[in-house]
């Protein structure tokens, strides 16, 4: 294996593909290639290492720094910092951010946050298309964009064309872009004559977890390579973290569709063989040879599944167990321990309990702002984020679209439709329309367009807010916009020094939505979603909430769905589960429970097997995730939570 790494590091061909199972060293191979290139005179600015997530990029840069230091490089950290290590999405955004790209495409890479997409969706509904049909058409658009299929080749005249035209109108009017459009717009630009100067921007392009990227992202990375392109991945580890449409076939067929591709196959597994055997078995749905699996498990430390009675027992018992482990090894960095949560509800409960136990917790994968923009009481975090956005950039057109839409059951989508019609009639922009509405309101004149007075009322309140709060900084600014006491802004409040202006605070808040990373504090225990485990390695992984309905999701069991739909959900979750828990190099524990309050079970979408009355309340019986049983001979033995605590002398 060391020889293979050395060969990859010194590879001087044009194109290469690196494949291998979980924890076989695919990322390590790419990092060694980068370090070797730097040692042999390649300028760091001429290297691009693309990952699935921002956290994977952060970890990759750290590992590159260690490799450079071990090789004797001067100021390894500074050298590694000059290498472009970023997610594939951010690499595409960097291309589109150039003046040349914006002039050629007529687009600005101002991507809508997930909650902002809801405003876009409400405005799309003004077409009158039934909601289910509209969502299906928009999903079709996203798939085509992710496939880098030219719009003129696939859009159908009629309703579909009208839907696409309105989407373009809404996005162009607000200078915005959908997340799934980014790589499409970037790819079309790079393929165009205007984008020829942006192609081949890097001498060496290294793409990790290539199977996680959309076809458009994959194409963009290929177009950015000048002298050498190396991709690494494993179709069995495909997860939807970099895009909603990962293209595993882009990696599988990479060498078949290109000439003179050198393929490197890594076979050895690093870390605990039992973990690798389990992940292999889950990925194959238990089809691995039982004798081989048992033999591999026997060579490593045994895995474990701990079964608690109810969720509250899991939260209490698992965190007590972790507290005991930390007490027995006080000098061990807690950053090597990761607790995996299946959803935001579980992450919040675990984070609160861990904090009560005295842990510093760094949470990742649950940052997306939640709430309902139609109800101000349920939109406080969203409104605070938009207020910060406007304070940082008072000319952000989509921020104004969101601001004037809060507190209305249609987010004033009807008024926004009339506003855009006025813009078309007067050859004006959004801010000009809002200014006209504001002046008419102040003068008591007739509305320039229907619903203008209501939009002007919100617009005037926003302008007043900007005037009043623009000089505030840090914690005072967060308090002024109503964010200081919101849980969604806790991490931001803890991360700042206190003298940051609105621009700096908004940059941090936006990064938490689009490019979140873990706290660099080595004493902070990690709490993560399965998707955010991509590109990471941990000494110990504790997967909580391992029940059917959470993993795999309840849609994998719904009888009203088709077999194909259930299979699609189950297999996507299978890959995420196996790839995620495979990041444990030493210890892997699954935590599950047998019952839950029926209301909690339904609200969080557990798969309920039966319901019974217990102490005057309805209790749901639930099952451990089917993935554990499907691992067959590689599956760990199960013990009760009380036995675990007793065996470790926890009272």
C-alpha cells in the first residue's frame, strides 16, 4: 500500500482515477500527490483540491499541513494556506464571482439560502400551477441543471416553458441564483467562448469523493484542470451533501469515457477491521460472506449496539457514558470523538444534555434556519438573519424580497407579482419600485401598483431599521435585531470577539448556512449529521437514534409509496449510514431504544411497529435500524444500556 501511495504521489500522467473501499486512503493519496507536487516546484496557487463539504476541505488542509511539515517544508501552514482547498460548489462560485463571468452570464452568484427558497416558491405559485405539479416541474429543472443539460434542449413549450421563464424572471429581478443552478451556470460559462480564459485555471486538480458531485460539478472540475486531473471515490459511499443530484456514474464511468486514464485501486483498510467489515456488509445489504466477515471482525475490537428503553434514557445514559470516558482520559482531545445525530431534534437534545454534562460541543449539519416566514412568531430567526443581511448590504434585492414578505400567509407573493409587472412597465428595478411605493404612501397618493402600500410599509420599516442599527457592532448588533436570545445564533454569538460590524457578522452567518465547519477547538466534542462526516476521521463514533424511521427515513417504509420510491430512499440512506459510521478508526457504538411517546414518534417520523397504553399514555414500539441486522455476521452484539453503565461502574 505504501508503494501505491508513492506511485500516486509521483504520478506524472494526464488523468488518473483512485478507487477503494471505506478508509482505504483515497484522500491520503490525493494529499500526498499535492505535497509531492509542491515539493517539486508546483506553485501552491496552481493546485485545486475539491471536496464535498467545507468541513472536508478544512480537514484536508490540516492534513496537507501535517504532510508538508513532515516533509520538511518551511512554514508548512502558510504553504498549505496558499493551495485552493475548497468544496466543489465553492470552486464553481469562485469562477462565477469574477467580473468576466458575471458580464458573460448576466448572473451574480448570490445563492438563495434554504429558507429564502420558500419565498421563491411562493412567487412561483402565482402561475396558478397546482403545488404538487409545480414542485415536480422544479425538481425536473434541478435534475437537468445538475446534469448540465442545456435548457434549450429539454424545456417543453407550454406550461414547462412558462414555469422556467417565471423562474428566470424572479431570479434575474432579485440578482439571485438557486443552489442547483450554480454548477450549471458555471459549466455553461466554462464551455463557452467567453469562458475560455477561465478554463484550465489550475495545473493540478484533485477531486475527492467524486461520486458525491453532480455531473455539472464534475464537468466544471475537469474543465479547470490544465496539466493533470486525479479523481478519487467509491460509488458505494455516494451521499447527497454536495448536491441534490450526486452522479455516481460520473466516477464509475470516468475511465471508460476518457482516454489514457491510469487507475489506482486501493484495497487495504486502515483502522478497526471490524468497522470496515460492518460497513462493507451494510453497503452490500448483508451479502458479504459470513465467514469472511466474522474473521475480519475477530481481528479488531468488537463493535457494540446499546439498546435503551426510551429516548430520554438514551440521552441521559449515552452522555453519562461519554462523560465517564472523558474523565478517564482527561488529556485526550475530545475532537476525536463524534456523536452522530439522525435529525435536528435529536441533535438539539443531545447538545443540551452534553452541555449540561460539562462538554463543549461543536455541532455540524443542523445549522439551517428553520421557521415559517408566513408567521412572525415562528420566523424570528429568519427575520434576524434577513435584518443582518440588509444591514450588511442594503442593496441586496432578495433580502428585500424576503423582508417585505414576512408575516403574510402568501408572503405577499401577489404584491410582488404586481411589483415586477410595474418594473417591466417602467423599465425599472426592484428598489425603484419599492421607492415609488414608499413615496406614494408618504404622500397619500394612489398606489403605483396593487398591494404597494403594504409592501411600502414593510420597506419603510426596513429602511428605518438600517438607519437605527447600522452603527451597532458585535453582541449589541445581535441584540438589536433580536438574535441575541435565539438558539440559532448561539454559535455565532460565542464565536465573535464583539466588535464586528454587520458585514463581518453577516459573512459568518451566511457561512454557517452554506459552508459550515466545526469549531477548531480540540477540546470540543463533535456532534454531526451523517452527511457532514464525509471527508472526516474520528477515533470514536457514537451513532445515536439508530431506529427505523430515522435511518433509514420513514419514507423507506411508507405503504403509500411505490416500491421504486421506497428503494431509492432506503439505498440513499444505506450509503450515507455506511459511509458515515465508517469514519470511526477505533470505536464504533450504535445507540437505539425500544419505545417512545407516540406524539414524539409521530412528530419525528419514527417507524412505529405498534402502539400500546402504558401508565395512561400512548407509547409507540420502534425497531433498531434495519441496517444493523442486514450486516449479518458483521453486525455487533446488542447489550442493554443499564448493562453498559454497570459494566463501566457508572452508578
